C-alpha cells in the first residue's frame, strides 16, 4: 500500500466505533442524569419576558406569521430568526401553556443533546473522552439554564450537535442519504437561530482539510444548505435595519463574561484554560496534520462561530453570552480532550470528577437564582384589581408576561392600558396601576409628576427588576 493511500485510510477510521456499537446502557445512564438536572424544578420559576414572548408569537396563526414579514424591519427579523422553534411550539401549546409544559421541549432537547454529544465524542476520540464531555455538559449551568427556558436556544444547540454528528458520518462514510440528512438538519439549525449559520464556514474548513474521499458530496450538501436557507438570509439582510441602535457597544468585559459562561466561572475558568491549552498542544504536536482533522473539527466548531458572533456583534449590537451556546458542546469536548492528554489516567479521572462537581455546584446555585417574578407581580394586581382600573407600562412589552399571568389568575378583569400622555387626563374615579420594569425604568417620581392633582400612591410592591405601584385619588377609596 502506498503511503498516501495509507494516510487517507487511517483518517477515515473511527476511533471508538460507530454509534450502534456503543452500549445502550451508556446512553440511558446519560439521559437519566441529564433528565434529573433539567426536569428538576422545571416549572418552579416564573416565566420571564422572552419566554412569554415565545408563547405569544407561537399562538399566532399562519396568516399572522406571514404579515410579520411586512412589519417594521426589526420586528420582522425578531419574529423569524427563531421561526422553526415558534412553529413547533405553536402545536406543542395545544397540550397546555403552564410553565412546566412550555419549557418541557427545551428540557427534552437538552437531554438529547447530552446523549448525542457522547456519540459524537466517542466517534471522534474515545469513550473516555465521550464520558467526560457528556458529564460536563449534563452538569454545565450554562446549558442547564437554557434547557429550562421556553426559548429556541436548546433546540438550536441540539440541531447543531446533530449537524456535526452527521458531518462526521459523512466524512467517514459519505453515503448520499447521510449527506442529504446532514444538509436538512443543518438548514433546520439555521432556522432555529440565525447565528447557527456560522457553523457553515467552520464545517467547510473541516471538509476541505480532512482529506476525506467524500469531500465532494459534502460540499454539495453545504451548497444545498445555503440554498435551503436563502429566505432567512434575505430577511437578515433586508429586514434588520436599525433594529438594535439602543444597545451599548461590545466591550472586552462582555467577551470575558461570555468566555466564562462557556468555560466556567471562578476557579473553573483558569482550570478550563489550562485544559484547552493541553488539547491545543496535543493537536499541534501530531506528526501529520491531516491525521488531526478530528481535533481540527472540534476546534473550528469552538472558535469559528465564537469569532463570528463577536465580530457581528461588534458591528451590529447586541451581544449576549447565549449567542455562544452553539459552541458549548465543542468547548466541553476540548476540556475532555485536555484531561485525556494528562500523563496519568488516574490524575485525569480525578480532575474530571472535581471539575464535574464544580459545574454541579454552580448548577445548584442556578436553581436558587430567581427569574423575573411576573407571577408575583400579576398576583398582586389580580388580588386588588377593580372594574375600571387603568394600567401603565413604562416599557410596553412588559404587558406580554403580565398578561400571560393575568389570563391565568384573573381572566375576568383586564385593566385598560393607558399611555404616559393620557395620565394628566385620568379621572378621579379611576385608579392607576403602574408596572415599572428593568434596571433603567421610568422612576416613580416621573409618574407622579404626570398625574392630576389629588392622586397619591397607596401601594408599592417590588419583585426584583419589576415594581408594581397603585395610585388612587384622595376622594376615592383605594380598597
């Protein structure tokens, strides 16, 4: 056999065997562990603004979705950039809209991602690396948080991980069916979140550098993915003018915070950086770079989308750490590879257990951290509301989560909204509820200065970033 042929053959051989050769009990054990973390207290916390917005959008009929394209530019992209998640949630809501039920799809997909990551890592490296990577992801507070939210991020991470699983299968086997499914799943990932498109250049680099004899089919699959996602790219380019002018520019502190969310906060951060360095050094030390396409695949998955998100956010804010979630499976795989490269396996195993426990302890803190308590705010208004009451939102979108809970607690009473310009015409016979929301919301004094003479504050309740105020005229009984 010629050396070149030998090299090509070697690069196509799986390290740990195909997924079907991995014992079922391993997948079930990981699923049980991930399920315990993601189903625990799933419905305990109140929905926050973005979750309630997901429900409102998912309740639309298809005609309303079509009309959204013709709304102002920022709104159109907001409605569409997680369109696949909203579409699926639309049908899921037929089962109910409790906090537990609307978050359950994200939890299920988060569990499935942990299991799928094991199969990807086992095929790329070894079962030991796969176990460590899956364990880290199961306990990772960043992934846990978005596996317990009614948002499309857990869905996106699942589809991105599935895309890479199919890419590896395509590089090693190259069947037409695998490549076709790979194109469809990758397109679905982009429709679940626009930033998932950043895996396309990362995957193209791997396909071209892998030395696989199936490169041509995979390039065709990448082209097919691009064609399938033309509509979402058209919306991004034509319907997004000036959407985020209000957001602050990206800073180095924002980038550091996002890196800590991925790698780990506190002592986990320097440990993680050290393990990433070990993984990188072991890759560069390979005698033949073509044999390192597996490490190259994971590094490009980790770095290319992250650099893309940072670059785009620097030019067109906003930036949020959650945009980097699609890099998290690659990050924990590299941490596992770094541990696997330690000279003594026992030291690596002990370090893996310690780091997993550190992730677990951070996840326990997540359970204790409250979300925006719109449930509590709505309960206060529902207990005291009277016919004819008016309500003012300092931020109009605050009505979305409040209405969700008002419909559940006091559906017969819905206070009529009022704008700040109408406050000076409020009759003495009406009471005013004011909902202040956010760290920089309209202050209480500004509201009182706009009210007619005789109105006084009779009740105030604070729920973190949410404040509920009740004003009534002195001539009327606030009770």
